[in-house]
């Protein structure tokens, strides 16, 4: 049994590599062979799993975010301070957007899921990840008029061929019934990868990078917008997006992500 699993894992990895190298017909063919001939493997540990995503063991290692947490930023607290209290970060450096929520902490398993969706063509993970986001963001979805995924610059979108935030937003729109409109926000200039940058460098990197197209401003005016992204780290990117939408007279902007970085368990003030 163990040797069969190893062989299957090896075959799957080879087909995955072939799919990345070969586009078009071979890409579609390899995916079809993969789905029919071999069992789905857990994206984190590569063990066989029923359905898509993670196995039961890796699922237990995901740190789902649940109350108590900061009302503004969604950062989890060590203990329940009562309703409406804020984290030190929310008070010291309040964001442009109104509230943020995340499904999970950005730990090892969450990082593997995000990287697989973002860089390895694993868009089949979006329904599972988007479903968790829908549950985590039920308050925000109740108040939202429209979902807007954080956009890629067209050059990066062309090289990657899809926007991972857009795929997450499609699932959330289908499950929640809130409309999706990616045309409301554009990334008007390319930016460097945020990985490895300090908070101030991240802010400078995305400054002025987003805008509401002139022909879309009337459709932004007065609407309650929920931004969708995969990961929230410093908040610089979603802050820049929210600033552009509020400049176009959006009534409010909130943020829903799959995972957020939690460096320390913060106590409320």
C-alpha cells in the first residue's frame, strides 16, 4: 500500500510538472488523466484525500479564526474582553477600510494552500477556501452591496493567466448571493512583490497603484464594497485599494481574506 502511494505521488508530480510546462491541449489532457487515473492528494502533505484540499490531519492543523477577535482588524485575542473592543494595532494605526475578517491564520498549512492556488494552478482549491471565507465573513457579506477582488496588473495577470483573488470571489459570490464586479477597481501600475519588504516599504510600493476607472465611478458611488484577497499581511495593499474606492465615493469598504498574518496574540485596550 505504501509503495502504491509513493508511485501514485510520483506520477502525479510528473503530470503536474508536465501541466505547468505544457499549455493548451496537453495541459487539459494531463489534468483529465490526473483526475481520472489517480486519487486526489492533500495539497499540504501529499497523502491521498477524498475530494479536494487537505486531509483530515492537515485540516486539524489549520488555525481557523473565531471570536474573540478585534472588531476592526479581526486579530484574535487570548481571552474574551467583551464586545466591541479593539486591538492595540487598530487603535495605534487604524486602517482605511472599516473592518477585516479572515478565515484562518497564515500558518504552514495555510501558506501551502495559498501558494498552491496562487502559483501552481490549483484553482480547484478556490471552492473550499472560498467556502471557509464565506463563513468567516458572514457579518461583512450581510452588509455588502458588491464584491471586488484585489486586481492584478495586466502584465502579471497575463503571465499568471488568472487572478487567485478573483476565483475566491467567484465562490463567495455564488455562496452568498452578493454580486461580483471586478471591473470596479484596476491596478494601474505594476508593483514589486511585497514579500520581504518592511511595512513602510510595502506602503510605498502600492501607493497610487490602484484606481477606479472613470467610467466605473458612478457605479462605485454610495455602494458598500467588500474587497476579496488571499492574504492580509501588513494591510498595505487593501488599504491602497480602499483608499481608491473611497476616493470614488464608495459608502464603505471592508475586507475579507482567506488568511491573515498573526505575529502575536494581541490583547485589547
